[in-house]
C-alpha cells in the first residue's frame, strides 16, 4: 500500500513540475516552439527506459531487438519532425 502511495505522490509531483515548467517556457518564447520541443519528451523517455531496463532488470522488463530499436527511432524522428513542421510556415 505504501509503495502505491509513493508512486502516486511522485507521479503528481512530476506532473506539477512539468506544468510549471511548460508555462514558464511559454512565457519566455512562443507556445508553438515550446510544443514542438515537447516532442523531445518521447526521445528522452525512450532513452530512460532503455537505460533503466539495462541497469534495473528486476523492475523494468522490456525487450529491445534491433528491429524494435529501429522502429522506435523512426517513430520518434517522425513525431519530432511533425511537431517541428508546426513551427515553420510551409
């Protein structure tokens, strides 16, 4: 029960930090640019999952084949490129 509560508190704390950080970033520059850069969160999440799977296999059990790594990499590139297109005036 305590571990579930801890996960909940950490989750909500990180969500609040994300919200404040996004609003601060938007106050510094355009919202479109900030949203486009938010696409990097998928790349960062993928890297963290990969690292945690290798270092903490007891908690993270993800299979990484060469094909899956390539597919995930292309997907992240397409997401970032699509969000970057919202910044440009094509």
